[in-house]
C-alpha cells in the first residue's frame, strides 16, 4: 500500500508538510513548508508540500516522493500534473526542490499552477538504501538498471493518477532520467500527456564522465571535489567564476551529500550512487546500441539542453531529436552559457521559462 510519511500505513489522508527524518535537517536551507517563492521572477503563490513513501520490491526499502502544489487545491487535470526523475548520480529532491535564491524549480512550476512531484529512486536521496549498499561495492553487481528505474516511475505514475483521478500526466527527466522517462513513455504513451527531456542520453561518441573503465561493483562513491570538477567540465576558463552564483554549489552539495548517511561518515565524506546506469552506458550507449526506440514515443516532446554540457553533449540531443519520428510535435531548445546542470546556474530562469511555456501552451500549432 502507498503510504504517506509518519502516518499509519493504512491511513487514507497524506501527512501535511515535511516530516522529520534524521537527515532532513542537513537538507538545510532546504525545503520549506508551504514556502512562497521569494525570487522576483517567480509566480507569487502559497504552496503546500506533502511527502510519501511507496513500497519497493525489496522489503523494508521505500521510494520517496515529494509533492508541491498551490495551497488549497486538491484537484488537477492531468495536463497540470508533472512528475520529475533525476539522473545517474544525484537525487531529484535536492535538485528540483533546492531553493536557490529563495525559490526552487519545484516552487516555480507549482507557482504556475502545477501539481509537481519528484521521485528519488531506491539507492538515491531520501529513498531507502538497498541491502547491497551495506556491503562493499565489489561484493555485488551493479543495480538499478534503466528498466528497473522505469518500473519505479510506472509505480509512481500509477500512484499519482489514482490519487488525482486522471488518466495521464506530464513527465520530465534529467540526464539518465531522460532514458528512464523515454523508456517508460515508449511503452506507456497512454499514461503520458507531454514529455520534457532535459539533457537527453543517446549514443555516445565521447567517453563517459562517470564510472571509469574498471570493474563495476554495486555502487560508486563521489566526492564533493569531483562533483564540482565534473560540473565545470567544458566551461571556458573565463566563464567558470560567474557560472554558478556564490554559495549555490555549496548549498546543493550540503543538501545532496547529507542524504547519504553512511557516505557522510567516511573521510572525506562521499555520496554513493548505484552503478546500474554505468552498466547500461557501457552495454548500450557507449557500444552504439539504443536501449529503447524513441520512435515509439507518441506524445509531444521538449528537448532542452545547454551548450557546455560535457556529460551528454549537444550531438546526442540533436541526434535524439531526429529519432522522435512519431511525436505529434517536438521542440529542441539549446541554452547558451550553461552546463549539464543549467537548472542550478545563473541562466536557470531561461531553463524554467522554457519548460513552463512548453507545459502550459494550449495549442502550439495554432496559426494565431
């Protein structure tokens, strides 16, 4: 049974606000209950926040889901509901809902009138850590492959559609999350209204920035320094200092690394991430073999990308765009002066405006 945080598992009504966990305090500056966006560019709205924990296939391991929406509103049409899933290394909860400058991306979209959800996959963020993460990484094979992630997304989609009494919702994925959402949509078009793919993963002609070339264990460990170096890969030297506003990287890193309690106890602290995505990259994307067919996606698609993205460079987004042969309409937006993490950089509002416009436009093919 789907169960909200800190309530009787059989209760029908979700708990209100943010329930206390051991590490929520470290999400710091973090996530406010019913926080009104403080940034001038944000829609002015009072927001309500709820959290849920859904059971996963491994007993005792749950799936963390967060919801933000305009306060006082409980009913939404499917085209005003959005579910977001993260990429290969970092969770959704500390990216989509990080209040940079007083406003998170989740705040912005909820302020537009959306019922917004984000999910941390098992092994990430505020979701449970599977048993294999309690053992040395080398003792077990990679876990959380893309089909496993798509199955979790399907479970969350079913939860949301039941909760709101709708047939389909909007989906958004970042990085590896585009493969998760793309795979899911290609086999569940009837459950998807529109699809946003932020930095899509496709066949690679350049080496991956994560995972290395050695043997793969169940998970890998990432340091703060390596996270920052990866973030700035591909940025011209004279642009690095101004790309991320002061304090934003530290705010994100503090929130993100605090979600891994075991990793935080290491010296230096690390964030552990499942290696299923790396195994898929080696077996499919780096080997020139698509993991799924984008031609099977039959809903409107927005591809949004930034010019300095070294993780999944522009050629991947451009080639993916050509494979969307059955989308009713499709759009490709390339943002200047941004990286793989443009959603948390100086040009974040350009990113958010494009996503909001795509999701809210009534008839993009109208002549007037």
